[in-house]
C-alpha cells in the first residue's frame, strides 16, 4: 500500500518522539505532529520543522536519533513535486 508523504512523516515523527531526544526537539516534533494531524499544508510543516532543527544541527547538538529525519528534511524528500515548490526560492532572492 502506498502512503503519502504526510503519513510517512507522521509515522517517522511518532517513532522519533519516543526516542532519547531533548525536550526542545520533542517540542518541535509535537508541533509538527499536531499540524500533520490537522492536515495543514505539508511544505509549510516541513519548512518550519527544518528551520527549527537547523540551528541545533549547526551547533552539532542534534540528537543522533533525529539525524535521519533531519537529512530527509534538508534533502526535501517530503517536498511536493507539484506547483509552488520553487516559488520560495524565487521570492527569497528578490
């Protein structure tokens, strides 16, 4: 059975929340989880989660269990291939 990207991300987050990660990281995952449950816009959720985790990763304080999720976020694995994917890049350069 094929799952969509939102379901896949929710599954990963549900697994990662139970692992040994910081309270700060758990808070970010809980926020993303709640947004996914409410079926909010996936690119917005992934962008916010990536933006929240990046400073932690840059300080090399990202919990090891979150490294796979973070790599998927920065590689845009959860990015929709549909309309709007590159608009942020275009407007960000103006």
